[in-house]
C-alpha cells in the first residue's frame, strides 16, 4: 500500500505543473482546500473518494492507477524470487 506522502507528493506535483492553487483545485474537485493541503503534506490519508475526486480534477486518475498496478506487479515478482 502506498503511504500518504507518496500520493500527496503526486497531487502536489501535478497541481504545480498546472500552476493551480490549492483553492483552485478545491473548486474544481469539490474538495475543501484544507483537506487537499493535509493530503499533500501527508498529515491526512484522504479516503478513496476524496483522492479519486482530486485525481480526476487533475486528469491523472488513470496515470496514478497504472503506476500503482506496476508497483504491485513488481512487488509480487520480488516476492516470488
């Protein structure tokens, strides 16, 4: 399972690349900006629906899902060695 810092850093990076403020992302995603800030800094995990809403707003849901699946596949391969 990914830790909150990983998903938070991905959200922050994607937001910065778009030159969006936390307030703008909150408006687009429907998630309170303070919740987004807490996820970005790792102090809050965020539930699946919250993370999905933020990633959809950033047009990055599938990107992050694929990354997670690749990481899982690599972990399974290492476990079989």
